[in-house]
């Protein structure tokens, strides 16, 4: 046998084997790629299903937070403490801070911009209470403070309404 016949025999065996190998390689590569994408989609779907209830619960808790720190609701909850306007102001601010701290973990489940809106609403509510208290006459009673504060809240844009609208809007986007 001559050398070129040996080379020709090697080529006859090698080329078909190489074609089969490359065909199998590319088919398997595509198969595993599709399998990986299917598994990733399945994992993503499962995580979305488990996170959705937590996100909805976070929106519910933030709405409850906004309702609990409304000036009207704070006054109703803290009524019965016949005391000075200064004490009522402090009790309202402490109550707002406690509610906020109780719900601080909800920021994990909502967007950063929504959390900022909620924090801003909390701070603006505290500012309204503080400014109204500072504007009280020296001889004002607790009842005067409550009435002036309620009047001020009812006649200005309530920051909590803005926060509630933002919460509802983000929740509706999540629900589709």
C-alpha cells in the first residue's frame, strides 16, 4: 500500500466520524441550552409565585401604615390622655415613628421610589404636627390643638393621600 492510499483510508474514516461528532455536538449543545432555559424559566416562575403574596402583603401593610398615622386616627387613638398640647404632639410623633419602624422591613418588597414617597409622607405629617403646635397660642388647650390640627390637615394637601395613591398605583401595576 502506498502512503497516499493510507492517507486516503484515514480520510475516509475520519471525515464521516468528524461529521457525526460535530452533528451530535451541536444538537446536544442546543438541547442543553433549551433545557437550561426551561429550567431557568421554571425557577423564575416559582419564585415569582412565592414572592407575589409577600409583595401584596407589603402593599397592604403600607396602606395600613398610612391609615394609622393619619392625624385624625392618631387623635382618636390618643384621645383620653387629657394632657397638654406638647404631650399630645410628642405622643403623636412617637406613635408615627413606632409605626414606621414596625413597617420598615416592607421596603424590601416595594420599589425604592415608593419607599421614598412613604418616608416623605411620614416626615411631612410630622412636620405638619410640629408646625401646627409651634403656631399655637400660649394658652391653647389640647382641644384647641386637635381642632387647629384637623382644620390644617383638611385644608391642605395631605401627604398621606399622595402616598396611598402611589401604593395603589404600584400594586395595580404588579397585578397587571
